[in-house]
């Protein structure tokens, strides 16, 4: 039986971290393949058991024990869960990792990196320490202690990371001209600056935010109809939403929910729908 535990970050870390999750695949569980749709969180994955298989942006890769991935502006790929997999993930705000570790958001967009090559020996030491326990709560305590040390040295939001957070919080329900005016910039100037900072255009970012809001709304309230969700998150009609699901998740809405499995854990979904 596959086990999944998740929790939200402590208040001091919430400007940077949205949720934590731990997945344990028992040795007698079958192999499961999950779809990974477009997402806006920066995600740190730490592996403590058998290596899961990853097909990212159409490329097979051997999984490093510690991976950091950025915003995925299109369908990300597939995750193959083998018996013995034991994974811990930190779901950061769209610019959360970048602010804590002073790394440009755009450098992570649509990419995955061996995080130990970026952060050096301290991340390897953190991985070793977390590997000494199998307790989810203890692992959360260890990584929060580590991240809290980074908060005092974190970068401050610039105009574009602030704009990205605003779009994210509004679930994409923004007008780009109004947003540009909010930051005292012309529309073209704003669009260029936003894409330079994040690696994608504000229009695409808002589209993903709305798609993600619809997806999470269904995950937290399975009884809701897709029509109700489409209207609630700002789609013009249900067909418009279906088109986004096929583009960003490569499946119709209900099919994607089934194909994703536990890719978006309960604590993350609950935080999204506050």
C-alpha cells in the first residue's frame, strides 16, 4: 500500500514554501506511472529509497538523489514509481526557492537540476541527516530548520517576482495592462521584464495559474462539477477549460485527475484553495 503524508509550512516560511510531502511505495506495491502536468511551484525532490523513473520534457533521465525543478510551462512528463521508492518533496512558491537561494527564477523554468551541484556540500549533509530518519514529521523539522537559516539572507521580491506572486494568488484572474500599470510600466515593457525574470510570459503564467486552480479545486472537492469549477475560476466556458487541460496536461479533465495520482498532495491542494 503506497503511503502519502503532507503538511503545510510553518508561518515564517510560508512566503517561500507552500507544502511538504512524503511518498513511500511499499516493496509489494505495483509499478505506477503518473502524469505530471504544467505547474507553477518550484519543487525540491529528495530520494531516500529506490530511484523513481522520470521522463521530463520527453527526455529519460537517471534520478539524482536531490533534484530542484522550476515552473513547468507545458506538460512536464511522467513519473514512474517503483517498489521501494521513498521520496520527500518541498513545494516552494513560484519564486520561493529562487529567493531563498538567490538563483534566477528563469534559470529553473522548464528544467530540473541536481541540487547538490548548485548548493554544494550543505545540501548533501542535509540529505544525509534526513536519511537517518524515516519519520515525516522529523524530516519536516530538519528541513525547516535548514530553510529558516536561509530566510534571514533571502533576496527581496523585485517587481516581477511580486507580479508573479500576485498572478498566482489571483489564480490567473488578472488583466495584463492593469498589472503593468500597477507596477508603473508599459504593457510591452512589463511583458519583456516578466519573461526575462521568470522565463515565460505573464499571459502563459496566468493561464497556468487558472489551470492549476481548476485542477486543485476538483482534487479538494471531487463532488463539484467541471462546469461549476470552470465558471468559478474564470473560464469563458467549459470547452475553454478543456482546451487548457489538453494543452497543459495532455488529457481531458477527469482523465488527468486519474492519471496524476498523488502528484499534488492534499496539503498543497488545501493551501491553494484557501
